[in-house]
């Protein structure tokens, strides 16, 4: 999985995506319980996870995925990365119902969101 993410991040296609995109973010990294005792103790009081947040944007027609490491998963950070990769006013955004996407979705021509709280993970059509 990590190899696929790295491979997707290496592609540097300068053209912006148009049409419909699907966006989601995740944090990549190992479970702290699987680390050596010393490493767990060293990061015990850090107050935050040391997993790396990654945003992936998928062109729904071609299936092309573009991923990028982001500083955090706030709406502001996601907007900056998405606006670099796509023409926001000319396409539709499909994402989940997280607040960062809700406010960001207003800048797209269309915004559809699935609601994970009610067990919706995919919407056909």
C-alpha cells in the first residue's frame, strides 16, 4: 500500500483535473503499540500522532489518482492542495461529510457527500 501511495505521489503531471473528482484523506503510519518500548516512551507525551496525513484526489472518469502529503487535514490545508491540482469552479467534488469538505464544497460547481455516520460509504450514480 505504501509503495502505491509513493508511486502516485511521484507523478508530476502539470495539467489540472477537470470533471468530477473524489477526495479523501488518511493518516499513514504504524501502530505505536508495534514499536520498541524505547520508541513508545520517547513519543508518549507528544500529545499528537506521528502518522503522516495524505490527501488523495481521484478523477472519477479516468481513475487517475493524485496524492500528496499535507501538513494537517484542516479545510484550509486541503483547499490549498486541491486548488493546485484541479479547476475548482469547473468540476464536482465527491467526498465525505467532514466539515473541511463541507465548506470547501461551496467553491465547486457541485458537491456530493456520503455520510459515514449512517453507514453510507458509496453512492451509486
